[in-house]
DNA sequence: CATGAATGAGCGTTCATTCAT
DNA sequence: CATGAATGAACGCTCATTCAT
């Protein structure tokens, strides 16, 4: 299904509201008003509010597929370089689309729209498979140790990143960076997070730190 | 504020429904019916649906306070032992009250009941403080290295554990354990998760794995 | 039915609230709380909220009966003196129990509790009868002219007084007496109103002014 | 704000019910059912039950403005003729829209919707001003005496008329006109009331009767 | 005699969706 | 193709009242 400009406009407005107030608490009226379109348009374009949510997931996750694939198949990078890029790209993506990743998190936890759950499962399967290939590759090259639990590792990556984002305001307060400009703080945060996760991956994959 | 048996009954029924369908999608009618009480009881006991949610958080987080404290102040345990216990108790707690921790996660992400946000912030502050003391203690004893980012470390613990729980069905399928009895799978899962997180902590705290 | 102190306390609290917010908008909870008694007391003492309203009418109108009677039967007063006293006592009474007379007005207009309507009808009948006697007496004494419509006259008395009370805030503003102390204003108002009504009665009863 | 036919239909149904049972005791369900519209229409059209009440006041009082003005500015009528017309038109209006004037009375006494109170205050101010001009005109022409309290006079007009309407059933019984056809009784009543009020005005304005 | 606990009924309002145009 | 008008269903909540103690 191809989305035109108006579709995208509605989808991204919905994303914003879903992230701010949650799916259930966001009304189609709000979304329509915020997006500057008629209320009936949402049912008309997407069929229902739920289908709009599914459209959002398709919109955000549709292009993701080939990116990971092409990265992992790139022969000019070492396994470790790939891991590092993988981590940084994930962090980058989550920060860029923080709202969407919050929605995704909640959707996995509570709402469980079957279409979305299926979509996410497929992505997890594919990504796990690809990363597993990468790890096997690294093991064969002697870079990584054996017995790596891919999914636990992925959970640590994904979980640490989203949890860090959730804790952002607290982190800022705790480290007395309240007066640091937002942008500067964000960059610092992102750099520290990146190093932190990379160190974890190195430890898990190599027995070293 | 003390809750009687009926309060608890309603609170835990609400917990179940909130975890299953989300706060907004759970109606007071559902909760009342499921709990076997009159619909008016919820307003009567708690004031409102939102106050019921707050009561749930008080109920689950109220006793948490002294537990961590007493553990960390226990002089007969080494810093590493404390870390290990901390991790295991957290995993245990989240598994035991999976529903609640899912609700808590979503509450931090989308709904933002100020009472709850404040409560969580206080807990985070206190826990961060205590764990920081523990780490400093370990550093002074030469067990831990310097420059540890407490909050990133906590985010990894909390994030990894909840993300693993979220990925549980996928994990089971991926590792072809669909036919493993639920209980056995859960125990395996818990053990692996525990080792995984402990390894991460060791790596971060000591530069070794 | 005899009311004890607690009955009276509840009745007069209810009067206050009914006058302020209307009968329907006043809740038994409010009344009980304001009166400092248990919520169940109201049903327990009076049977229902509606019976409480009836009790209020009995309480305020019960003693009224003999007062008018004794005045009119007083032989030492001229018909005109009696009229003047009647007017002043009515004004006095309405000002004193402004709240109650507001409730009474509304009750006649909208709520129409049959017990109350019957009670008010009886009072109107008796008062009309008595005043009619007074007028006939005055006519026989040559003081009053013939063909006086008692009820229209009573309507003017009652209507003018309550309407004046309703218009009080406006009257104050219109006559630029906003800075006049409340008590002083009230006295001025009462005096003017008294003179105004008396002049009307004189005109209607005698063809003079 | 312009009301279409369905708006009017709902407004006038609401007027009927508010007059019969009071604002609070009339439910939007009753109104919707009686008006033959969906219950959601009331919120949809007016925003809320309270706004519907405000709409009723706008509907009934909106056109009133220019009527009084044009009457008073009519140079071909003597001050006395204007007074008489004013009285008759007021009586006519109140009889025609008895329900509304009952609602208005109660609204001034107990509920105190600020929008309505403000609207009524404005009307009172304007009307008082206009009538004051009329009286001054009459005084300059030597027809009226000095020292007339406009507001007391208006209170007598308004109060007498509404009080007479309230007392109608009693009046009928008292004067043994129970068997008189409703229409005939009403006409008689109206004529007597008109004469009564005019006599009062003449007395107050001229010292004669 | 008095009351805390509890409740069925019903409140005003909002919701996502439909449909005629 | 797009939309204003409309709606059935359900929402959270409050009400006066009851009843066991």
C-alpha cells in the first residue's frame, strides 16, 4: 500500500499523539484536528483508528528491512565494526523516532494488535537471524567467543537504549546537567550510551572489556 | 494508607486488566465485574479510576523501599555478592509481578500521571543513591573500577530484564522450546537472564568478563 | 411532628444549601457534611431527601399561622394600620428568611411536591380569607373602596418583595451604592420597599395616593 | 449564533421540560427523547446541557432588545400610552412564554449560570435606562411626578405578573371559576391583571388613582 | 438509636464510525 | 473523491437510599 502526502501527514500526526498520550487516549478527533483534515478522513483513508496504527508501523518499519541486511552483507567491514555500526544506528534511529519506539514498546506490552505483533515478530526473526549470521561469522573469524545468546544480547541493546531514553530527565537531574543546553546534553547522552552498549557487547562477545 | 482485603482484591484485578489491555482500554466496569464487586465500589474506595492506578503503584512499590536498603547495608556480604543479589532479586520481582512492571513501563512512557511519575522518580533517586554507595564501597575495596555510570548500568539491568520478558514468546520459538513445559522454560530463561546480566555487570564494574 | 435540635440543624443546613444551589443540585452528602452529621441520618430522620424538604416547609411555615390571625383580630388597630403592619412584617420575614422564600418561590414554579403545594395552598387560602375579612372591615368602616381583588393585591405584595430581593445586586449597582455598607444599604432598601408597597396598597384600597 | 430548525426544536423541548421539572431534574435523555432526537445531539449541537440552557436564554431574549427600544422612541405616543403598552406587552409576553419566565425566575434565584446572569443584568440595565428616559420625558411633560424609583416600579410589574401566574390555579379556585373554560378564564385574568398593574403605575407615577 | 459500608440506577458526556451528499 | 451531520454504545462517575450491626 502506497501512502500519499495526506496519508503521511495523518500518520505522523497520529504518531505524535500516540507517543504523547497513548493510543487509547488519543482520539481520532484530536488527530484529525491536529493534522488539519476532516474527522471522517481517518476512517475513509485507513478504515479505522486501529488500521491507522498499523499503517504507522508499516510506515516506520517498512524501510528498515533492507538497511540491516545491506549492512551485514558488507564485506569490507569487520564483525566488530558491524556490531558498532549496528549499535550506533539503533541508538540513532530510536533517538530520531523516539515517539514511535515508545509506541512500539507499549504496543508489545499491552495492546497487542495481532497484525502489529506479527509484523514485529517477523522483523525480530529476520534481525535475529542476520545478527546470528554475523556472530557466527565473527566466531569463525576467531573474533567472537562461542555460546552467545543472540536474543538476550538484542534485549540488552534494545532494552538499555529505550530505558535510557525513559530515564533521560532523571539522568539529567541526577548528573546535575539541568542547565546544559538540550542539544548538548543529548549529544553527551548519546555518546555515553553508545560507549556503554559497545562495551557490553564486547564483553559478551569476547570475554574482554 | 492501609488497604483491606477488598481494596487489595480490586487493586490486583485492576493490575491484571491494566497489564492485559492497558489502563485506558480497561473500563471500571470490567474491573468491577472481574473483581466481583459493584461498579460504584471503585469510585467509593479509591475516588476515581486514576486514583486506583495510583493505589496500585503504592501497593506494589510501598514495601520495596526498605528491602534494597537493608540489603545494601548488610556488612557480611561483599560488593559483588550484593550486586548479584540485587540482580537476582530484581529479576525475581519482575517475573513475579510481570503485569505490574509492564504497566509501570507504559506509565513512564505515555500516560504521565504526575503522582506516579513523582513516586517513581523518588524511588529511582533513592535506589541510584544506594547503588552508588555500593559501587563506591566496591571501588574503595578495590573490587570495582572507577568511572562507572550508575544510571546507564541501572538502565541496562531494568531494560534488559523487561525486554527479555517482552521477547519471551519469541525467545521460546526462536530456541525451539515451544514444547518445553512453561515452568521449565521459565526457569531456564530466568537462569540465563541472570547469568547474562551478571556478566554484563562484572564487565562494566571490573573490566573483566 | 416535633423536631429536636439535630433535626433543626439538618433542616436549616438544608435550607441554606437549597437556597444556594437549588433542591436538585444539593446532595444529601453536602447537607450531611455541612451539618456535621452522618449521611444516613437524613434518610433515617426524615425518610428521604424530599421529606426533608417538606420538613423545612413545616418548620418555617408552621408558626406563621397564628401570627397573621392574631394581628388581624386585634381590635385596637385601624384597617390601615393593620395593612401597614402586614406589609412590614412580610418584608421583614422575607428578608430574615430570604433563603427559604427563594426555595418556596422555586418550589411553586417548578418542583411541585404535592405535600408542599397543598400546604402552600392552605396557607394562601387562610391568609386570603383573613385579609379579605380585613378589607371588608375597612370597607364597612368607609376606609377602603369597593371592588378590591385580594389575590392580585397579595400577588403584588409578594411579587414585589421577592423581585426586589432578586434585583438587590442590580439595584445597588444601578443606584451607585456599591460602596455603601451592606447593612446600611439593606436598611435603605427595606425602607424604600416598605414605602413603595404601602403606597401601592393605599392607592388600590382608596383611590388615593 | 444562528439556530436551525432542529436547534429550535431541541431548545423549545428543553424549555418545556425545564419549566415543568426544573433544570437539574430534566435529563438530557428526557429532552432528547421528547424532542425525538438522538441523545448525543444535545452535546453535539450545544456542547453541554448548560450551554443548551444558555441557548434557550439567547433564543428567547435575543429579539427582545429592539422591541422595547422602538416602542419608547415612538414619538406619536404619550408617556402614559407607552407605559400602558409596556405593561400589556410584558403581560402578553410572560403569558405567551410562561415556561420560559418561570425558568428565568428560578435561574435568577438559585442556579447562577454566570453567562445567563450577565445576560439578564445587561437586559435589566438597558431596560431600566430606557424606562428611566421615558419617565423623565413624562416628568418634563408634566405628566409624571418626581422621585420615582424605577427599579422598584419594574420589580412590581415583573413580580406581580409572575406571582399572578403562579397563583393562577389558586385564583381560579378562590374566585369559583373552576368551571369557566380555560381560555375565557385566562382572558379575564389577563384583563384584570392589566388593569391592576396599570392602576398601580398610575398611582406611583402621578399621585392619583 | 445511630452509622459505616455498600449499591442499583442513572447521570452528562465522549467515542469511533457511518452515510447521504 | 471528500465531508458535514449524525448516532449507538459505552464511558467514568455520582446519586439517594438501604441495611447489617
